[in-house]
C-alpha cells in the first residue's frame, strides 16, 4: 500500500492538538528561549548596570561639582587669608611710618585749658551730638572738625594714595575711653566726628579700645564712618607722655578692588556665584556688587525660614578651615516655582566675613540628569536592539524549524512507508526461509538414500571386481589346461593314428564333443554379453557358469563314453586319425575363444575396479553434499528465526516511527500500519499450512532420513 506524503506531513496550525506541540513549534520555542534567555539576562544586566552607572555617575558628578565648589570657596578663603597677611604686614609698616611722621611734625600736644567742639556720632544714622574735648595740636596745627580739611601735608597724602592705606588719629572722648576721629587722610574717606564706642551694641567691650587702652598694639577690623577697615592701631601720647588717643593705619575692606573683583568673577554653574556677608547679614560682596551693603537678616525663604540667619549661625559654629552646607527653598525672580538652593559656607574670622558659594541644586544635577538621559536612551537602544535581535531570532528559528520539520517530515514519511512494508517483507522472508528449510530437509533425506544406494552399489561393484579376478584366474587355468589338452591331443592324434581302426566310432563321439563345444561357445558368448552389460550382468554370468559346469558334467559323461569308445576304437585307429585332425582344429579354435574370453574378463575386471573407485568418490561427494544440506537447513532455521526477529523489530520500528510522527505532527490520526494489509507476523494471522511450524535440527534430520 503506497501512502502519500501529504497523508501525514504537518503543514500548518492544524497539526496542533490540545496541549501538544509540533516539532516546528517546539523548535521555535526552544530557539526563542535560547535567544530570549541570554538576551534577557544580558539586557537585564546591561539595564541594571546602566541604571547603576547613571546613578553612580550622577552622584559622582554631583559630588565632583560640590568638591569643585568646596575647592572654590576654600580658594576664596585662602585668598582672603593671604590678603589679610599681606595687608597686616603692610599696615604694620604704615603704622610705624605714621608714628614717625607725627614725631617729625612736632608730636601731639593736648591743650587742657582750651576746648574744641565736635559733632560726634557713632554711625551715619545717628544724629550728631556736640562733644567738647581738649584741643589737640599736631606741631602747630590745631585740629578742628572739618570733614573736607586735610590736616596732613602732601607727602603723607601722596603715600596714602599710592598705597591705598589711610591714616587716622583718634582722641579720647571720656573716661570710658571712647575714641573720636579728629584727623584722617583723604584716602581713608572717613570724615572727622565719628567715634568708636567703648562698648559694642551687644554690650561687650570694644576689642580695639580694650587693647589700645592697655597700651598694646591692635591688628584687626575696626568700624568708622559706617565702613569697615583692616587696621593696625597703637596708643598715642602727648609730649608729656600722657595717653591722649590712638593712631591707626588702615584700609577699607571694600576698597580691596582686586580681591573683590576676583570674588565677583567666580561663577558656579549657570546662576551660581560667590558672595560675602558679615555677621549682621549685610552683603559685603554681592553678585556684581549690585547689592553691597544690603541687609538680609530679615529675608525669608519659601518655607518661612530665615536662611541668612541660619547661614551665619552655621558659619560661627565652624572650626577654622571647615566648610558647612545649608539648603533652602528659594524662588527667584524668573522662576515659576521654588527651587532648592544650597550655599557652601566658610567663615573668615579676621574680617568677620561669612564667605558663601551658592547656586541651585538642579543646575549641578544637570550633568547627572544628562547622564541619566543618556543612560535611558542607551537602555532604550539596548531594548530596541534586543527586540530586533529577538525578532531576528524568531524569523531565523522559524525558518530553521520550518525547513528542519519539513525535512524530518519527509524522512519520517519515507521511514514510515518503509516500516509499514518491512513486516510484510520480513514475513515473506520467514516463509521462504521455512520453505527452504523443509526443502533442504527433504533434499538431505534424498541424499542420504542416494548415499546408501551408492554404498551398496560400491559393495556390489567391489564383489563383481573380485569375481572378475577369480574368473580371470579360472580362465588362465583353462588356457593352461587347454594347452595341456592340446599337447595331449597331439599325443592322442598319434595314438589315434595308431588306432585307425576305431576312428568311425570315435568320429561320432567327437561329433558329440563338437556339439558340446559349440554349445559351450554359445554360452561363452552369452557370458561375454552379460558381462558387458554390467550391473545385474553378474547374475547372468553366474547362470552361464552353472550351465558351463553342467556341460562339463555332460562332457565328463561323454568323455567316459569316449574312453569306452576309444578302448573300442583301439581297434579302429585308422578312423581316429582323421577325427584327431579335426579335433586338433577344434581345440585350437577353443583356445582362441578362451583367450578372447580371458581378454574380455580382464577388461571387465578393470572396468569394475574403476567403477568401484568412481562410486567411492561419488559416495564421498554425496556425503559432503549431505553435510552441506544439513548445514543449509540449520542456516535456513537461523534465517527463519532472524526473519521472525525482523518482524518484531519492524513492529518496534513502527512504534518508534509513530512516536516520531507524533513528535513531528501531533494530529491525532490512525497509525499508518493499521490501514495496511500486513502479513501474518504483523497482523497475528496463522502462517500458511504448508510451512513447518518449527524447522528440524540436525538430529531430527537423521530421524527423518531413517524414517524415509
């Protein structure tokens, strides 16, 4: 039965049945798993690492930005410290020069009996108060209040302008040791009449007045006329060595243009900058200098807190060189919503400067956000590449699965057809093997019979050969006897010649002997013919021999008669002479016949010997053929058993093919073998009746042969 490939090759989704999957679907699923699992793991690792890297990069970038801000504010602090050290050294020299200048000008003299009225005030906001102090004279110059009057000569003014250092002379106001400014160079930009109170607004003693009142030099910051100065001060005495006040050399902190410009030029991010506050929340250095002097003490952030106060509090709590950070929510002029702002803080105590570097946090997070954006784009790209790879893998594995399943389906079709025909072929082989075994068995039996016949024939041929040898010996003896008879006959002839008288009667006897010889000759001829026929000829030869013996008896009887006649013929010798001549001729003929018979017997004996040898060889060949037939029968039995095993293997192969068909295509169809007409081995039918149920072995061959 020929099945078409389309009968069981899966060509589409109909091959799906229940939860079973076709080989094509399994290959696709397996291939996609091979592609998806490593790709998913790799993509997950990449996304995780990318996210972690982006977060770490953002953190590192932000930390690096903050570190740069820390370095910036530390550099500003170091710049201020350097400026302070240089300024302190310069002011010490300027103070010494100022003291020498006053001494050269004639010194300071206090006129107790004269007074000068001064309009004194502590700050620009306070109303002036009239203060009468003893008149102070430098050399011959009387000091009076005049904000525009220069009491010092051009030399000191020139030096002051060149160095930027202002020179101040303060006079004691009262017993509390408050100091009133009575003279200053124009560079100082400090009008006379301003005084330094002995007590600070918080009630503490003024450090400059305390130090100078103790007769020591003061180096530090002082306030005068609403401005702060970095100053070097020492007490001044009149010519009588009485303390009358204080002289100072100083520089306005807001007059350090180079330092201010360098601080104002620093930019942090897009909108960040460095600014300086004092402990009262006033801008010392603002962005671009636009808000210098503005007080921020009462400014609040979006949460209602006072960021400047908190900044100043943190600054005062810092150790020297330490940096603090303060964050607050702030809404700028152009901002739509509040943004988190931070300020890095350092405190420069010599000038009471709170140095701040501030900006919005999101500006320093832009790099991190950009890195995160790049990471997100990279992740999206990785996902896109993964999807493309997955799609490619699906297409490739679909193609591979399609081609592979089609090839396997074709192979399964051929294999299934082969497995369907294999049991039939195997059963036919088994039947042929069994039939051959039976034929071989019968052939072996026939060969056994032939072998037995040949053995008997060989035995008979051997006996015939022996009889032929005996007959030859008898013939030889007959020839010898004939020769002796001939000699005797010669003597008889001589005697017959002497007894011619009895020749007539002897002739009759000779005639009788002649007849006997004639019959003997005929019998000899018959024996020769029978011997030539071979086979059963030996029996005929025995009969002839018996007849020859009978004739010999008759010849003996005739001889007796002849003897009597010879006795009678002694008297008739004359007649015997003629008869003797005839007898001589007859004996010669008999000798020739015996010689010919001896030759024939010799030839028959040789032929019998050769025939015996041929039969022995034929018997050996038949024995070998018998052995071969038995071996063939055994092989046929093994072939039949192998054929049965082949049938079983074919059935198992059909089961495997069915499983393979189920793997390639799960369509629930009837097995291919069930739709075919299978042989007896596959269908369970009985074997043909003419075949043996079991092939005989070697011992059964012999029994079968004997039975036959």
